[in-house]
């Protein structure tokens, strides 16, 4: 035996600081050496892997393991059914999120979907020729045709107009009559005719020359070559035009003046009858065109409906011979007789929603009414000719949390008995989309999730103790079975069925979607506030909706209330453990900043509204989470109103007491982008008499930073996340030098550009655009650092974390996007490195860090090129802030790229020294690399990306990432790999097998060595024989020697 | 060309092609790739084409995954989509220097800088911003394909050998087969001596670790 090996062994084991497992004592020394090697080897491997750039990378079969992606479309504005042909039945919709999509009518899944540009708002959609979806967008200036089966754009036409006007689209409905009858569009005060086959521009009729006529309706009577346009000039004259469909020639123009003025839109009743309201909204005007003459007939609404007041509107449902009028009291259906008389047919409640008319067969039309009941909705379909009775009446149970019906679209199908059946697509108050058929909800889509405004997270409840033994046994068995399958998969022994089973087990691990808190902190609730005023809680494990609540505080008033902010209200940790965590929702009732606010506190586990404070008297411009908590662990919040008063919540004496005590140290700032002013505020100590309550505080302006309006305009500000954790203030650099990070929670990054360059790219020359960035202390208003980028402009996206800020802007000189980093260091602590001084006590380590003190700071910065435009930028956050960081960049392609922070390090240099290399500094490159494998969204797109939220998991290496836009995407990433846990792919079965094999080997060698020993003892005198014995036997001897001894010892 | 002219029936249309002689032949087929047309509102139209090599016989046609392709002007100020043959156009673009980005999942495109000159209508310059290469015609081709996943290597014996456990086994094998060789080369006398020594001493390192291991044989 080599004597050198044995003494070394324990040293190795102890030096690796991992106590060797106890069973290692019972195995031969060779294995002990191997064990030591095995402990060392991962360390070596770790060292190797850490010298490479860790990228976020994923194997294709890992998709769905820890991420989920949900596709939405938003609140539906228009819907067109396509059910004529056999085959896939679909509905084409356009939404308020600017999405056009084709949905499967059977299941509600998306066949295809396109998200148009933000300022390319869809005005109208229709289906032409039975195969193209026609969309009119950008105030009627862009007409596009999309292939119905696959969503490929077929043609696009740009319609230039002379002035902006409303957009109307008329697609020839009857295909059989004339295949090449064009699409007629009114937009930009012109009528355009476009061929529906290839988008060819046919003719244009400009109405700007005809005086300022505003066309309200385009009518294309079937079978004729004439298009009728009905409009109003200066709101006092009716005009009708007849235009030839083939060449755009004006055939006839009639007009009649109406001095009363009109309100709203002209609504067609039949081919030659129209109805409109006068300017006072009290008189109905019936317009009849007869023999080229316009006859006007006025009827007072009060004559028709008794006791109706103002706010009368004609509803835009086009029903032949009937129109509907909404007043304060309800909705009235009025029939226009052939003689031009108006007859009130029926009155319904004003919450009733009416669909458009649906042509059934020759001259017959149907429409749908939806009425709200308690926990249910009543859908009735009526025929226009027979208004007296319901053709169909269905009652459908409806979740309270979906609110009222906002829109309804109906479609018919022919049943086997040749009668008409109806299906209705309804859009609810929470923006969800439902399909009703035969009194049942066929499918629902929670499309409110397409418009997330704010995100918060909540822990899940702690697991209740007391799990049955049978369950544990069962799960253990399942676990083992799963791992055996996995082992098979690794050894390529699995059949295709088993491979599928493995993938299924991995994806549907019950572990990740449980409703209890987990050890690693991966399972959370994502609480999302949507534009519809609904709060959703999504489980991070699988993305399912755990609960959803339509906030009553945002519904109580008639005004348009909308949520604006979501804050943690109560996070019980120490005291109020019996309480569930809760969140505070701040909303605003009305459009202006001075509108009253609405507040509610919602239980994060159940979604119940615990407290509903809406609408409160004051407005809310800013919400500040104070770092103080009361005895029930409610977070103190300050709501700043438009008059710069601070309102304290919760409104309890205890909270007021805490706040009074700490009010000296409460500061905040406001950014007035229009005026170019930053202001800092504090709370006035003395209670003035005119404050409305004891929870309302007067504030004082402490400082202002005024940017010169002729040269600088604020385009962006960003501050640190309040809950960010920084592990260490010191940064050790090469040659054991230390730099101290300047870490302040009150640092604000401000970016300004010259006013000329505040427009989009291409509007300014490099010489006239200057980007200036500032780091401002928000307590004192001191500017810590200022930097100028000549020839650069916005938009600026930035992220501030620890002591650095990274910002993205456009460099006009290079005509590329640039990204810069500023790192800020505290110079006043730099002297603390001297050990002698530390011993003598001449250090300032004990002086408290204060925002009042004037810090000596130095900054380092560096700039790089970045290829893509950016929509959002964020940074990973971990529980203790030890793990290195990744920037998360939401690119223009709606993907999220993880970029190692080491790429944006101002200490990168072209030729790194040996010391730099050891520190892990990368050589400087002019552009930041885009590694496809480091897209955290891999092959998914988060369409319409608006924000990226990161939440630390309990496991230090891991950060949860949630990206939202029209789509939602969640994953977790480990910027330095999961150094503190085994990966999910870790094969426990293989480990067990190896251990088992080793144990068996031990026993086998032991037995062999025993036998050998015996033999040796018998043949001891014959030493020569031993020398001649085979090498194998000798080997066994060597191997078994310690075991032998051990056995001897124990005897 | 006719198609473009038709799209602007009553506005003065001006097409100027910046095509080198060798691409003239192509231009008959491809029509105008860089074309700037004046609109009556003072805006211009930028026409271009996205071409993905390896799809369609003549470079026509887009792969299935290009179905969700988008072309963006100035970081999303205008967004347009591709026609089946890969053409796209931006309307009503003011004079100045603009940036066009193409977004097709699975491909990496360099943004393109396009200069639309007001003084000299129709004069067009286009250049890729990544490598500053000028473009004669606005035909955008992907730089490279993007693969978002790591390739999982098929099972092979080297992977097992390279893994920590494999290395462990390897080390054992080495010890098992090399140690006897070492021993062979040693003087048999010395071996015996060493063995004797060991028998006398025991294995102190192990013995001391044993419970009650103070007792030596």
C-alpha cells in the first residue's frame, strides 16, 4: 500500500469542510480516497463552470417545467362570426388591446392573433369574400386583409385623407352578385373604394371640396351599383350623396337644412329613412328621402315617453324599422311605421344590453337582449318583425365576480329540424369573454388579464400538520416510480410511451401547484390588478386563477373608476399570524388627477374585500409605503392628494401615533415632467386647523430642482425598489482593494433631453439632441452626479439597483441603441482599508449613514451598443442579495433577455490584466452580446410586453420573474445557477443505485478478502507462493487490508 | 412598380431606385425594393422586403414561423406586417433618419438605418447598424437563426465518464489496475517491510477515527 495516500485522506476530507458521511468509515480506504475525490471534483467542476458566462439556458423538454405562458387578447370591441362554411367555426374579434384574433368557436382557443402597433387602433373589422378578415385602423388610414385560416396578411392599403374624420367600413355582404364589388371606406373626409381581392386602390371621392360635410353612414344597398352616403354639414344641414360604385362619380346630391343642430349620429331605419336627435336631445328628427327630396319630421321625446329627462341617446343597433332610445329611465324601442309615425313598442330596464341585428333569411332579422338578474343573466332573442314575444329565452347562471354584461354579439345556426338556433358572445364588465349556447356557458376567456396595471405577490398559507400515512406512502411510491422511469429515460431504455409518461410527470408535478407555502419559496400568489378593476390571484406554479374579485369600491359610483396602484397592506410575520396577508388597492374615480379616490383592502388568500373605503373625499396622486408597521403589522401608507396634503392610512390612533413620532424622517418627492421640476417634501410638524381630519397632514416643500425648459425636458425617472436587499456594501476588487458602494434608498435617476429631441427617432438631428442623466438624492435634493450624452435621445428605459443604474437610450450619431451604466461609490469610506487606522480607531465605520450628510462620491461609467429597442428593463432580485444579478430586458420583439450584469461593468477594459481576469472582468466589447439561449421567454413572446416584475424566492440562488403585457409569462431564473439546490432533473434513483452498488461491492470485497486471508494464513510459510500469485489476488489483498484490520480490531 | 404607383392614385408618385448595375437584372423581377414615394401630406413611403434564405424556390414565400413577423419603425412608432411575398411598407414617414427593426421569432435581424431625404426626394440610404454595411436595396435578411434551447446531447458513454460519478469510478479503476503495477515494480523486500510496518502500526488514521479505536492490534 502506498503510505502517502492514507495520511492524506482525512486531511482532504476535513479540508473540504463537508463532514464525510458516517458510512464512509465502513468502506475500504480506496473508496475513501474516491469519496474525497468525489467531494473535490464537483468543486473543480464548479470552478470550471463559473469561469464561463452563466447563461439562462434551457433544454427544449424543460419547457413548462418551471415556466408558464398564457395568451390573451383583451376586451373585445368588435366580433364577426364566420360559421357559414363547414369546417372550423370561428369568430374574429378586435380588442381594446389592439389585437385582432381568430378564436375557435367551440373552445375559445386562439387560432391566430396579431397585435397591432400602439397607435394603430383598430376602428372596424369585417370579413370579405368569405376568406379575408378586413381591418381598418389608424383612424381609417390603413386597410389590411388577413387570410382567415392562418392569419397571414394578404394585402395592405394606405388611405390618405385630407383631414381626420371618423372611419366607416362597408364590405359588400352578398358575394354572389358581384365578385369584384369593392370595399368602401370613409376616412379622412374621403370615400375610398378598394378592391377586396388584392387591395388595389380603385377610386376616391374627396368630400373636403364639398364643404365640411361629415359622413355618418355609408349604405350599400344589395344589388345596386350605388353607394349612399348620409352626412351632416356644420351640424345644421343633412346631405345625402349617391355615388357610383364603379368609378366614384357623384350621381346625386340632396340636402336639407335643419337649424336646430344635431346631437350624435344619424341612424338608418330603412333604405330611405333615418333618425337623429337634435342638439337639445329632446327632439327626434325623422329624415325621409322621397323622390330626391328630404323631408324632416320632428317629434318631442316627451310626447312619446312620459317623464323622460335629458341624457337621451339613440343606441347604434341597426334594426330595420325599429330604433332604440336610451333615457335615464330605461331603454325604449320605437317602431317607425310606413307612414312615418313613431310608435313606442316596449320599455326595458336601462341595464339591458342589445346586440346588432342579425339577418336570418329574406327580410327577417333577429337581435338579442341581455338582462341582469341576481346571479344570473337572461338572454332573449327576438325577431324584428315580431317584437311582442321572445323567440328564445334562456337563463344562464353567472358568476357575481364577472359584473354586468357590456356587449353582446349574436350568431345563428340551423338546427337539424331546420329551425334557428342562436349562440351569443358576451363581453362582461371584467373584460372576460363568454360564449352562450342553449342556456349554457360553452367557454369563457379571462381576457381581463391582458390589461394588468400593477402586480403584487403574496405568500401562500403554511401547510397544516397532520398528513395521513397512507398518503405519504402513496406519494413515496409515486416518487420512486417516477424516478425509476426517469432512470430508464436516462439510460435510453424507455419506450416512447414511457417517455411521454416521464414528460407528463415532470410537467404535472403536484408539488408545484399545491396551495401551501414551500420551503424554497417558489410557490406564491401573484396578485394582479387589471384595468377592469378586477383583482386576480394567480398561482406561480401553474398559472391558474386561484381567486378573482371585482372590486366593489371601484364600482359604487357612476363615474369611471379605475385601479391605479396595488400595495402590500399587511404581511403577517411575527404578531398577527392569525390574519391573512392583505393588499391595498388604490383607485381613482374619474379621469382627472383631482378626482376622488377609492380604496379597498383585499384578503390575499380568499380575495374577500375586507374594507371598502370608496370613494373617499381626497384625490390620490401618489402612494407612499412607509417603512413602519402598527401592532397588527399593517403597513402605514401615505396618500398624497392633488393639493399636496398627506393622508395617513390605516386611520387608527395607533398609526397616527407612530407616524407623529417618525414624521420628521418622512420625505418624498414629486416629478412634474411638464414643468420640468423635481420637488422634495416633508411633513409639517404642527397640525394646522384647516386639515379635515387628524389623519391628514400638511406638507412643506423642502427643495426644488428646476430644469431649464428651453434645454431640458424630463423623459424618465426611476428609483430603487423599496424592498431590495443588498448583501454587502463593500466590493473587493483586484489586488485586494476595497471599494464602498454608495447605497441609498433615496437615490433617483432622472433623464432629460433637449425639447427638440423629445419626439420619436428621426425627428431630430444629432446636433440638436442632448441626453442628460442625473442622480439626485431625494431627501436633500442634491445632485450626486450628472452626465451628458451628446447626440442621443430617448426613449430612456432604466433600472436602478444597489449602487448602479443601467439605462437604455438611442444614440443618434451611431444610429444605434446604447446602454450605459453608472456605478456610484462612497469615497468617504475608502480610507477604512488601513488596518492600522482600524486598530487605532481612526475610522468612520461607526458613524451612521445619513442622507443629510454630504457624501463624497465617485462614479464610474461605461457605454455599450445594444441591438434592439427596449420596452421594459428590470433586474433580478434574490432573498439576501448575495447572488449576482441579471438584467432582464424586454425587447421590441416581446421577448425577455437575461443579460449578466458582468457585461455592464464600468471596470471592463480592452486588455484586462491578469488580476482583472482573476476577478472575472470581461474584456470590453463595443456591443452587448445577445445570446439566444439567454432569452428567459425562450421561444415564447409576451405580446404587448409592458412590465417585468421580479420577486425573490426563499432559495437565495433563485428569482421569480413575471412578465406581463397582453400575454402573461412566469418563470424562475438562477443567475448564478442553482448552486444551493439540486436541479429538478437530479436523478435520485441513479444515486441510490450507485450507493447500493457500492455497498454490494464492499460486501463482495470483504468476503473475498476474508477468504484470501484464510488462504494466506494457511499458506503463510510459503512466502514464495504469495509472490508468484496473480496480480489480481494481490490487488484484493491490498484492497481488503484495512477491512481486514477493521475486522480484527472489532474482534 | 405599377403596384406601388397604383397605391397612390392621385398623389405625385416618385420612385427612385438605387440599384447597382449588377442588380439591375434582379430589379426587373424584384421591382423596387428601396422606394420612397412622396405623399401629399409631406410624408414618404418606405417599401422594403424581408427575405429568409432557404424558403421557397426563388426565395419567395416565408416559413410558417414567419407568420407572426412584424416590422417596426423607430422602436414601435409604426408596426407593419409582411405580405406573403415578404414585402412591407411604411406610409406617411417624415423625412429624417429612421430605424427599421424586423421581429421574427427564431431569427436575428440587424436593425436598419434608413435615411429619407427631404431636400432630395427619393434619395435613399439604408445601412445595417450592426456591421455598418450599406444596402443597395431594402432587402432584409436575417443575420443568423436563433436557437433558444440548449441541444440535449444524446446518451453516450463519454457523458457518464465525465460526470462526477463516472470520474469516481474511473479513478477507482485506475487505482485498481495501476496500483498492482506500482507494487510490481517495487522491490519485494521493501513491500514486505512496508507490510510488516503497517501490521505493526495498524492504520493510525483510521484507527483513531473508530469508536474505541485506541486499541491497536
